[in-house]
C-alpha cells in the first residue's frame, strides 16, 4: 500500500512539474507587451539607441489584467543615448596648420535596460546592454544597426503551488533556485523626417546556454520578432498625426498586430487609439513639460478574461536631454 501511495505521489508530482514546464515554455517566448512602444522603441529594438540624437531615461510599469491573480506585471528602466561630436582634438599637419578633428564621429549609440517580468509562475529579472551604429544615407535618411547582450534570472515560483501534503517532496526541488540565461538581440532601424521602420529579433540563442539548476535543462526559449513602422503627417507647424503598425510574432505563436493612430499638438500633448488584433482596444494619452514626459494607456481586453479584470494599465515617465525639443534639429549635430 505504501508503495502504491508513493507511486501515486510521484505520478502527481511529475504531472505538476510537467505542467509547470509547459507553462514556462509558453510564457518564455511571450516577451512583455508594451502599449506605448512608440515613445520608447528602444525596448523592442536595440538599433534605436541614440538614433534621434537625444539622451533618454525611461521608466515603464505595466499591470496587465488588473484584478486577475497571476496576471503579467512588467517593470523596466532604460537608458539610451548617442556619442555626439562634442569634443574636438587639435592636431598639426605637415603644413603647420591646425586641424580640428572630432573626438567621436557621432555614429555610435549606447543603451542599457534593467527589467523585472512576472507572468504567472514565471519570474524573469535581468538586464541588457546594447551597441548601435548609425549610417547616413541619401535624402537625410539614417540606417541603424544594433546588437544587445542580455542576461536574466529565470525561475518558476513554487510558492504559488499548493499541495495537500506539506511534506510533499516536490516542494524541495531545484526549481526554486532558477537559472541564469544569457542571450542576444539584434535590430535594424530606418529613420527619416517622415517615417520610421524597424525590425528586430530577440532571444536569438533560444536559451541554448543556461547556468544553474538542472531542473530547467529541457526548457527552450522561443525567438520573438518585431516589425514596426510609422508615418508623420504634419498639417501645420503644431499638429502631428501619426499612423503606426507593429507586428509581433514568434516561432510558436501566430502573428499579432497593433494598428494605431496618434494625434500630437505642439509636441506637448498626445492622444491615441490602437487596435490589437484578437486581443484588445487601447487608448493612450500623454503630456510633456520641458524635458519630462508622462504617458498612460488603458487596454480593454476583447476576450472573456475582461469579465474578471479591470483592464490593463501602463505608465511611462521619461526624461530627455538634447539641444532642443523640436524634432530633427539633431540632423545638424553630427
């Protein structure tokens, strides 16, 4: 009888852990969703680092499906900027003339992010650092490439699993220790006075390298891809109308698109609406005061889970430094 009970416990434990691993695998390829990505594209594309010539510090918090237990929560703090031609070296040539040579060529962008992402039983806490290189093309168009190195601690939170038996042996497995996962992200970004187009791939190594608990040895992280674009219509000097689209996909989930439009007045206030295919309607609003930016978005979910939640809420706060708040004056700075 004891052997049978032990076998039943073992079977139950294996089923529970298998379910956890399956859930972890599904969640792992679903990277955090951002409803206000237009105001910090760097979060989804490392090539954006320093592309607009400003130095930006951005804080983003997102509470998805508020009121629903185990719903995703995301917190991120990011920095990105560009090495400008601000310092010059004085050199003598063969003709005894002074030459003013820039200390930097103004083509390099740098960025960094720290983040915490909670999705059900899965916890990801980590960082990323990125390098971007910007190339000028004809017609005032800029092409950028970016590569980011990321690393995060990945763990299944067993504290949320409840067993009838407090001495259940599966409560003491190595899942509680977690693993460290290094990886790389790559992006390309095309920027012009009128439009922007970006494409990026995240989790390129798919968790091939994992350091830590052997309990996660079968875990595979799926690659995720982002393609976005926006176009600017300027009826007058103070009005900007910006339609945009973001396509998200992975090697496991079907593509999802965000189709939106944003209205901005005098670069001080903006309002917008977005339709996320098969998922949500999104409204966002923001204001700028000097160098400070504040934004808020509300997602109304288009499926049954909305009956059990108060929607999804996202807040952003940013500080931006540069010579002027007017867009594209930075063209003359390099």
